[in-house]
C-alpha cells in the first residue's frame, strides 16, 4: 500500500471521558423487564384461574402506576422515566397483592398511594425508602379492610376466611377453640394442590406457589436478586414456625402450612428483594431477610393481623440504611476492628 | 512446591478483544523526529543535560535523575536537539520535552558496560545500572524501578512476583514479549531476585495466554521460578490482587507490597532490566500494542520513546473508519486522548482505537442499589453508596467509608446497570480529600508557627516575669 492511501483518524470529534471505556450491556430497564418476565407465570396462572376479575385488577394497577408516575414527573417538572420499567413492576406487584375482583377505583387509589406516596415524593426511582407496592397495599388494607379481606376462591365463589385468617381467628378463640379449628383446618388441606393452585383464597399472586418459585429461581439464576433474601427469609419462617409447632402442635400450624399460605413466597422472592429498599451488601441481605422472617412470624402467630409479610418488609425497609452501615465490610487489607461512622 | 492459587474478591469479565495476540512484534522504522517528554515516570521531571543545537547519539543520557524520585531519559536515536519545549501528555497537561531531529544514522553512543556475568556482580552495582538505564515500571504506573528494588533494610523481602497477567482487554504487548523473548525475561527475573536476595520467584500469567504459560514453564524447568496460570478475571493483574492470588498475603491499606515481603515487577520491566544489565542498553524503546477495530492492520510494535501516536497509527496502516475514542492504555484503566501528537513513553502499553459501535454512550441514572458494584469491587468498597455521598459532596463521610482505598480499576463503572460514573466520582472524592488534608496540614503548621512567634515575643517583652531563672 502506498503512503498516500493511508487514512488517518479525524481527531476533531473524539470523545474524551473517564475510564473505564467498556461497559456492560445490562441496564435498569433490562433488569426490570426480567422481573416482569419472572412474574409472568404467576400472572398467567391467576388470569387463567380467576379470569377477568384478576386481569382487570392487574391491568388497572399497572396502568395506574405508569399514569401516576407520568403525572408526578410532569408536576415535578422532571424527565419522565417510565421507560426504565420500574413503574410497571410496581404496578404488577401491587395487582398481584390485591384480592381478585377488587374494584377498579380502589386499584387506582392503590396505584396513587404506591407511586405517588411510595416513590415519587421521595424523588423517584432509587430514592424511595419503602417498597412502593407494599406502601400501596398496606394503604389499601388500612383504608378498605372489608374489600381487602374478601377473597375469591374461584369464578363466582367468595370467602372471607383464608387459611391464615382461620388460623388467626382460631388463636383468638382460645385454647380449646384453637385446637378444634386447627384439626379441622388441617384436615381440609392438600399441600400438593396448594402448591400448584391455591383453592383456599388469597391475593391474586398467591394462586400458585410453584409459579412464584419458578420466577424466583429465574431471577436468582440471572443474578438479578440476591439469593440470600428469599433463602434466609423462608428458612427463618420455617424454623420459627417449626419450633412453635413442635412446642405445641395443637395450637400452632405446621411450618409447611405457613410457607404455602399468604404472601410469604410472593414477598420473599419479589417484594423483599426489591433492590432499592433492601441492603446493598450480601451480609446485609441476610440480616434483612432474617428480620423479615421473624417479624412475619411474630405477627402471624401472636398479632391481630392474620398476615405479616407486608408489615415485616416495611419495617425492615426502614432499617435498611442502618443495616447497610452496620454490615459495611472492611476494605481489602484493612486492619481488623476499624468501625464505620454511624 | 505445589501451585496454590487463591481467589481475590470481586472482579469482572469484560470482553477480551485481544485481536493482536497472534501478531509478532515488529521494530518500528526510524522516524525523522521524536518528541521526548522529560517526565515519563512518577516523581519529579528529569533534569535536562543537553541544550538546543547539541548533537546526541542513540542511548545518550538526555536528562538525569537528580531529583529525589526520578528516572533518567535517553536519546532514542542519534541526531540534533532541535528544540527544548513542552509537549502534550496523556493527561492533557503540558510536559517539559525535547524535540530530537534524527540524522538517519542511528549511531549508538558509548554503551553502558555490559555485565554478562551478573551472577557474580554485587547487587549494588546491578541496582546502579538499573537506575542509570532509566528503568521504570512499564505496566502502567511508571514508578522508578530502582526505588522499588531497594526496600529499606527493615523490610524483609522473601517473594519476587513477576506480573505477566496483562488483564486489560485488547492489550497483547506483554503476551508477545513472553512468547518472543522468554530467555531475557527469565534473566531479568533472576537479576531482580539477586538484587533483592530472594529465592522464591513467582510468575503469574492469565490462562488465556496458555502458549505463554507453556513456554515459560518449559524454559524455567531448571530454575526456582514458578509459573502460575491464573484465572481470567479483571483485575487479576492489579498489584494487590496478584499478590493475594499468589501468596494469600494482603497489602495493608495505605501500605506497600514490601510491607508484606513482596516486590512486584512487570514482565516488560524485567525484560528492560535484562537488556540494561546484560547488553548495557538503556530504556529508550518498548513494546506497544496498537489495536482496535477501526485500524487497517493492528499489531505489536517495538517503538522508540518519543514516537507520536500518529506515527504508530500510520504504521498500523491507518484507519478504515474514524474512531470515536482513542485510548492510551487498555479499555478499563486507559486514558482517552484527544490528540495524536502525544508521544509514546516508557509506560505506553497500548494505543486503542474504538469505533462508534463499540463506544457506549448512555445517560447516567439514579442508583437502584442493586449491589453489583459491591460484588465486583476488588477492594471490597461500597461504590454505589460512596457515589451518592460524593454527589452530595459529603467528602468526609466518603473518607470514613474508605474512598481513599479505591484503586480506580473500573469494575464498578463497568458493571453498573444505571450507567453511573462511579470511578469518576471516586477520583473526585480522592482529589478533594487529599486537598482537604493538605489544607488542614498547612493550617496547623501556620498556627504552630504563629504561636511559637507569639510565645517568643512574649518572652522577650516581659523578662521580669521570670527573674528567678537568671
């Protein structure tokens, strides 16, 4: 090749930026899309089982969350960031946490609470201390206890007594009533059916434990959620309720009953693992998960609410900054016993 | 002794992109003009010994290392000192420099006396030679090697580690050097070991260079050198991580490898040491990878220092498309430059051209606290939390969360799904904390000086207050 054929680079438009110059192809929106993908199995099963009442709730929660985020961003004169998909995830989770057949307007109030009060008032994605979907759910639970405690068990079949509610009522009935209620309840339960398709009533997302576990395993395999949170959360609940059951099996339900009932699996795989509101380090995640497990059990066994997952996660959300500080490791090569500024 | 490899914490797996690993080293042809900065090392600039209009010969010392931490500079060829001026450095600053116009003869100067029987020479003589030859750490930091090889007597060194890891993607210079000059590298290692008086020599090479691992194992069979094949994970070649991988020792924060009995040298540096000792050749050339998809024919060249980047790119056949970034060094820690007038120096391991498709441009978002930066930080810091503190300008808080231990390897920025400029934040905080400390130190010194002055004044004004002392 002759000298004058050599083309030299044009240096007038070179980009100069801080290293590193390679970047992963991962992004926030990809992470959120994977979370949505992991929630699809349970969403599909619930829509198949409950039909329109579930689809409506999921649709209006999701659409409501996106709309509230757009509205808030407009009011705050901030860029609209719905493309990151986090409002979609919040909406989907909120929908899965409501009973099928919840009136549309209550779904929209939930969306307003979740995104407006749970996320945007703090400054949007990454800034919220509490899981927005849980803020929405708990807000509705307090405001509309009647609606929030009427459950469909199938098309056109309703109940107000979920397994956990029966358990809670039984406890309140005292020793003798509890023993009777317990044995009757346990005789009705088929764990295999429960695992596949929950016929006992509950939130939309409690329809199939198996679908939740599949989704959770997908997220763990992709390293999107930290496996420590669901693992230690579920383990803590199993150990805690197991000990209670061993101490008095006439008063307390067996651990497998607790693992499959209520929102434990949904909470452990999809709600407690919310990155923004859980600790950053893996040690912190373990502390967080064990805390969630203990609070859940205390509320379920001795509290007046039948279910404690939402409250447990909210309380541990509040403790997350503290856990972050207390579990921050020492740098590589640092001498031992060098505490952080608290 | 069995080979035990430990796993350092964190790290990332960026694309390797070592497209030049099969290209043999080619000596770059003589240029008409070299731009030689007087500072190619950490420390003070070298002190100029020549003037405008002087005729110099190849290998002649142009500037000496009279300053405390410094390294001499030698002429890359024979010719005329055209000008004593400044030139653009990699970091965008102007450096003192000389322009050397080649006479085309390439006449060598009287060489430093070769020491072929270095096995019998005194360590002090070998050290002096390494200093005179202007050898610096060629892996990137460019710290004068003579200082690294003369630890204070209270630091007992028992392990010499040679860094042939080359964990930066794209770069292949060290790889080619190990394949093409294994004997010189082995001699250089043994010279270093003799100077330090150590028996244990470990050569770390990443497994993606299996040909180099095999060759070096073959060549070192009869020596005490142990060749260790290491997992491919960035930053395997970072000094602290490499030491840990090979010895399980941790360099204390704020400390040096010699605090734990180790000295680390890069393969290119030990090669230069062998050349300086055995052949008497000072350091005025090095192997540099010129690579990247926009180039016509990327490869590895032996350049004389002072070769402008433009000439290196011309040697690689120019470009087929305009690059969007040009980087001095590798893609993880290299510095993006905006001019091709910058000369190759003793620590230019690579010149990387990136096309528009390879350069990712993105909007930085809020931290979603996914914790991936935590999982990848080899120094076990919390980059995400630090970056939020730094955005809030809470530098004292960032300091208590150990921002000063950041080595700027780039793992956190690489992995961040929110595209946050984490390393840039760390650099900002480190600069700010350093400035704060210096200001505090200056203020303290000024206060003490003032108090001493006032005390003296008081003592002078009231001699009567202490009559009893007379």
